[in-house]
């Protein structure tokens, strides 16, 4: 079974100092999450998917000859 992180545990993986970013992503439904009763948990794979989907690759610029 996959590890489920609390909002507080997920924040550092998202590059946030506080849980505010994680809570906003959940409220906007921009990241997968699981409700356990009234509590919210974020699967580790959801964080990996979110970071991968929002990673911007640099543009390779070649020098003109």
C-alpha cells in the first residue's frame, strides 16, 4: 500500500514552507488526494505526478555559426 502523507508532511515535498500551498492545491482539485473521514491525505505518487507535470524544461539554445 502506498504511503499517504498529511498536508503538513506533503508541504516540504511541494517546496512550501507552510501547508498553505498544499491546501490550496486540494481546494482547487489540482492534486489527487484521499479523504479519510474528515482528514485529507495526499498519496506520495500524487506529489511526484504534480511536480513532474509542472516541471518546465530549459530551452536548449544552439549558437549560430
